[in-house]
């Protein structure tokens, strides 16, 4: 069974960055999810899909996986580069697009 080690992305629905500083170790699914014929819920026999371990650093997560003999793959996080913005740029005379209606 293979595990993924990654840093979760920011929630797209909120502006905060809560729960994005920790590294997660999650197992990849062994079996596909199957819809229940009666209720329509999706289910799986794989209990390791419910397990998500949190670590402070990537090195801790890798050390845990190596100690327990878990095959893993590390996904590097995408780092956003903040672009400087100025409020006064909205009112520049050489603005390419009009800012008002």
C-alpha cells in the first residue's frame, strides 16, 4: 500500500490559511468505491482511507513512513508568490482597462 505525503492547500471557500501548515500522510485507496444499490451511498472495504496522520514537518512524515515500512510519495507544495498591489494604481491615467462602469 502506498501513502501520500503532502501539505494541504488553502480552502477555496475562505480567505484563511488554517490547517495548511501541517504535513499529511494519507493512504491511497486500494479498492474503488462502490455505490450501494439500495441507498446510493458510496462505500469501500478499505479502512485505511479514513486514516490521515498530521506531522509538523515533511521530515517527520518521511521518517514515520520509513520506520513503519510504508511506501510513500512526497508531493511538494505549490508556493504562491505574493504580487505587490497598490490602491493608487486603480486611478492611474495610463490604466489599460477602465475601472468604472
